[in-house]
């Protein structure tokens, strides 16, 4: 079974530029998560999708971050414009359901390391 | 919201030693997972364990939900166990703990 795929793996941009990340979850997983992990900290949830609907985006800085999962499969996360403090690893995860039980076990992709100069 | 704290923050072991990592959470949870983040940044599932005890090789975990803590045991540690161990806990909304950074010396 293929895991969660993410691209690119690394991205370096200058502040005020735009950037987009892509995630393809495990086949059949209805729930998709985007996390931001700043160096030395645990991952912080940015947005959770259930199929193509948003379940939780309470910690997404909506003035600059946007995410979509149009067909309920893969997803993109965009930052526009980027700030220095956006430098982090952006992790995508998926789970079978969002029900909180064992079927909600999250599987993570390798992440995209973003550096904003 | 729920608070998740892990201890110790850092741990250095000699190869072959045993260790216990702790995760405390401030509210009842329906989901608790332990992850290992390897030096390349990949988060790897270790256990889904909202209650009870599980074992997988040299690793085992116990969650005492009524007392709001979970323990991860690593026995006969190996250098490949190095990295950061996170617990993630919550009920529909989940929070990652602060992590325990483990270094195993050869």
C-alpha cells in the first residue's frame, strides 16, 4: 500500500512570494490533514478535510494560507504572501475516517521543508 | 482546550538501555497515538492506544485513561531509536505533545 505522498520535498522562497504544496493521501482515506511543524516543536494542525469538506480550519491563518481538496482526494496548501515565520515543515496526513476511533489513525507523508528568506 | 505534555524533554541513553517516556493530557480523550519522528523528519506510527496496553517488539505502551497519562517503553534501545517521540491526544480535535528527544549512543 502506497503511503502519503507530498511534493515538493524542499522549497526556498523569498518573503512576499507565493508557494504551493501538494499532498496525495493513502487511497480510500476520507480524512486529510495539513500540519505545520516549526523547528523544535510538535506539529500544529492547520486544516482538516473530510472528503472535500472542511472540518476544522480554526488555526489556519486565512489572510495568507488557503487549502483545497476539490475532488476529495489530493489537496493543495498555498501561502500567499509568505512571511519569514512561515519557515517550517508542512506535513500532510490522512486517516480512514475522522471518527476518533482506531480508523482515525493518522499516517504522515514525508513533509515539505519551506525556507523563507 | 486540551493540554498535552511530555517528559522528559531530552534523553540520552547507551545502546542496550531501557527507557520510559511519559505523556500527560489534561482532559479525557478518545484517541491517543505515539509517533517516532526519525532524523529525516518522517513521522512513523508506533501505537494507537487510547487505553490499555500494547506491545510491538521492543516497544510497548500503556495508557491509563482515568489518570490521564500514557507511557511508552523502549527496551534494549538501539541507535536507530534516536529521534523525537511525540504523543498526540484528543477527542476529534487532537494536539501533539512537546516531544521527547532521544539520542541513543553506540
